[in-house]
C-alpha cells in the first residue's frame, strides 16, 4: 500500500480541439513496460488467463520506503467502475488506477502552470520582450520576433523546448488546461453527459476488426462502448450506449507506479535522486493515464482515426516533432501536424515538467548536447534533439 495523498503534498519548485472523430475512434497504448529498476524491488503474481481468475498481475511495492494507508477505491470524478464479462474489479486494482489518475492530474497541472509562466502576457514573457536586444525593434508575428521568443521559450522551459520544439506560435493553445478542465467534466463538449467507464480485462475485441485490443503488450486504450464485441455478445445489464470506455490490460499493472517513485525520494532523497530523477526511469502508470486522457473526444481527441500515427516514447516524439539540426540549422517544427495531435507528446511533457519542478529533483543536471544550467532530468547519456538558439526562424512550420 502507498503514501497517502502523496501527489498532493509533494512540493514543486517555483516555476519561473479538434472535431469528434465518431464512434469508431479507438486508441492503444502498447509501449512495452520498462525493465525493473534496481531501486524498485517488485514481485508479480502469476497471471492466469482463465475467466474466473483475476486478470491482473500486480506489481507489489517495496515496503520499507512506503507509509501504509488504506486503498483508494472511489472512482475518479466523471468515471465509474464498469463490470465486464468474466472480469471484475477488486480493491487492489482500483487503487492502482486511482493513484495513476492522481499522478496524471499532478503532471498535467505542473505542465499547465509552467506554460502559463512563459505565455504571452505573463510577467516573465513581458520582461524578456522589453529587455532582450533580440526582440527590441522587431514587430510581433514577424520571423525575427518569433525567433527571439523561441529562444526565450527554449531557455525557460526545457520540457516544452524538447517535446514541442520551443514553438512560440502554439504556446497559447492551453491544451493542458483543456485536459485538466474537461477530463472529469460531464458537461464538456463531445461528452454527451456520460461517465467514462473504467474496465479491466485481458480480452476486449473490436467488433469490426475482430482484434483483441489487449494483444501485443497493450497497457491501456480508449474505445467507444458500441465497438466492444463482448458487450454485444453477452446479455444482461448493458452499459450506456453513448459512453466511452478506458480499459486497463494486464501489462498496465506490471508497470512502475509514480507514487512509489515519489515515496522513495521522500524516504531517501539523497540516495535515490540520481536514479529516480531521470526520464529513462520515469515511465509509469501515470504517464499511460495522461496519454489516454488526451485521446478522449472531450479533451484533445489526439491521434483521431490514426492521424497522426500514435508515436510513443520521449526520444521518438521529440524527433518527430522537430527537424534535427542536421535536417536544417533552424529546426522546423511540426507542432500543428504532429506534436499538438500526438498523445505521448503531452504525456512525456507532463512527466518531464513534473519532475523538473519537483523539489526533490532540484540540482539534477543534464550535461550532454544543448545543456543549460538548470535542473533537468533528461539523461546525460542521451543527446537532446532540439537546440536552444537559432540564427533564423524556420519557414514552412506545420
């Protein structure tokens, strides 16, 4: 069992919609789980595929770094635990999901707050524009002005700089606020007033393709309830026909948990900081949750109908979102066509920003290519893709 309300209590360091795609939209998060970390001693119960068995192989946390508490079993606002043919929720697995939900919300809020601090009209933005020799004498919306602001963004927020190419023209999208405001809001546009149904199952078959959506190591996915063959084939009480489903497959419950990593920092900040405060070690259930939220029609509707392709992993989404220096010294951005429409771009921005802002990670440095003198949990063993300085603003951004 885990740290009570840990995500709400941990201090952060001070920080300087697309159309509904229709009922055939479904998204899968099938990034394979990371190997076990040396610092997270976990053990798994054997997974039994029989319908009568629990569908979950649960990774149990280390005990010495964890403060005991009661399991969290109340469904998050705007959701409900949905019974599923042959698979039922139990309290341990509800707790897994609730903590992942809370972690995803904490990451989304950290990202939203950080972007607010550098958005047009913010004190730091105004101060930079008024005092930077690069911005003085340039007119807004010109290439010269945009290049000046891009430098400001890249040097002020390394997470947005890498995941969104420090794009100055899309900073005002406020998409993290859309996630926060809408994911639990039953009255959000495109929601139809229905609760999000939370299911746990190893077999969820798309009625059109006949494919089990949990195949291939899928951790979680969202799908419209009318696409699920099992609900059509099995009689009895049926879920609302306007609802969306967020299903958790067995691999989700084999992933690392964000609250465990945080509790390790609390228990032994000096000993664990170098291990925990590293993007390579921060793929957790909360990252998956934030990823899946962005697919929902009433948040951002990312990767709708497979456009753009659902790219995952912080290195991968960074390289897709911005041209590398070798492809053009000014590094053209692909925010409108890719980053702003790709779920994992937001998920990894949330992870990156949250841990950069966490007091327990302060002082961690990235020392590789394009390093800045600031707390940065990007691993030094992997060179960054996006620069901090450009001679000119790139043309043809999309």
